[in-house]
C-alpha cells in the first residue's frame, strides 16, 4: 500500500510540474467576459470573432456581441424552457446561426433574432456546421450518420454513413467538401455533391475534433488522448503531425481547431485550457495561451470555440463560460 501511495504521489508531482512549466510558457488573456455562470454544453465564434453563440448548461442558448459583451438574443427550442444545445454554429457570413438539441435543429437570423426554420433530425445531434449564408447544415448524429440538411427549405441533401456516432463535423463555406470524425477512430473527407467518400484517415482513438480550411485545401483531425494530423484534401497525403504530448504526462485531447484564412496557421484548443497557434506546414507552435479559469474552479476548462480576429488578436471560449481575448 505504501509503495502504491508513493507511486501515486510521484505521478501527481510529475503532472503538477508539467502543468507549472506549461503555465510559465503560456500567456494570459488580455480581456475576459463571463457568458454563463455554470458552464457550457457548446459554443461557437463567428469567423471574425465579432459574435458568439453559446449553449449554457442552465440557461439555454444566447447570442452575444463580443466587443461590448452584450447578450443580444436568447434562443431556445421550446417556449418557457431552457434547451440543452449540444451543437451550435454561426455561418461564414455571420447572418445566420443554428442550434441543435436532442433531435431538433433551428436556423436563426442574427439580425432579427427570429427563427427561419425548425426541423426534426433522425438522431440526436452531436455537432453541426453551416455553409455560407446558412443555406445548408452538416449535422453529426448518434445514428451512425451525418446528414446534410437544406436548413432553409427542409429536406436532406446527403446522408453520410460512417458506421458509428459522428462526434465532429465541418464543411467548406461553398458546401463542396465535408469532414466527419466518428467513434470508429476515423476522419473522413466527403464530396458533398455526391455523398461519396474521398479519403478516410484512421487515428489512434475516437475522434474529438475536425476542421477544414475555408478554401478546402487542408483537413485536420484529432483523436481523444491521441494523435492529431493535417492532410492535403487534394492528394489525401499527410502533411503535418501536431504534437499532443510535449511536456505532458500523456497525450492531451484537442477539442477545437480552426485554420487561418491564408492557411498558414491553425489555432488549436485543448481540454486542459491551452490554446496554441501552430504553423500548418511544420507543426511548430508559434504562440501559446492559457484561457481564464476562476480561482474558485481551478480544475481548468475545455476550449469549445476559437476564432482569428484582426491583426494579432484571437478569441477563445472555454467550457466554464468565459470569453477570452488573446494577443
């Protein structure tokens, strides 16, 4: 028993020292704002970081203007109730947003705050992503499919069958390419016009996050507590391995990722409060931050949303309900 206790202490000390080293090398946010008191199920930032949409644990959905930290709209799927929203997104134009909870999918107008469509899905929503102007939504479900919804007019344009729950999705703004990450450890690139697989890349565990560059040239995928990679969507070849284990006791999970507009960088967020700016071509970390965690909740927060702002400004939202402005 004494040997077991000693070993546990040693491992804890190693983890603590690693965390200390990381915190020394990472910068703090220049500004924070609390968008939810008890934390979030989901969150997304507009492509420019100007607005945010969060699915709060206690108060359902809300749409925010980040410059003034103003809650502009409250969005829920049933009158008089707070919806549990596991999937949210803002389209690339910023004009529309979508919320997904259980088997309901709603399209919202970000200018008026009104609903532009309410649909029922064949499975429970795990993740979702909108195309330009909110015309279509790629939705990951627990029925072993991802569905490409015509969210403005109704109907399903494509059904992508993966063989297991789809945890993460992304789609190019023009709706030509889609990507899914599932519980069979596969990252799959799809032709959204035909519904056919273009490439499939296996990773080391269930998939935690995926991303596509806006121009469709690059794909990213990360496994839970496992490896993460960037591939060429043209050739299917691996371009870069992202380090998920340096200075850590074990591999960390990348919970969110977004490419820069020029494809030179990718912003990645981890479940341990870390945000990193990484060079796409080499995988070299260019800068690191630690998102805000209140002293009353020192256990950290998972990064749920990321965005590139103007200049050298970046945005992140943590599962603890805080918006972080990073420079």
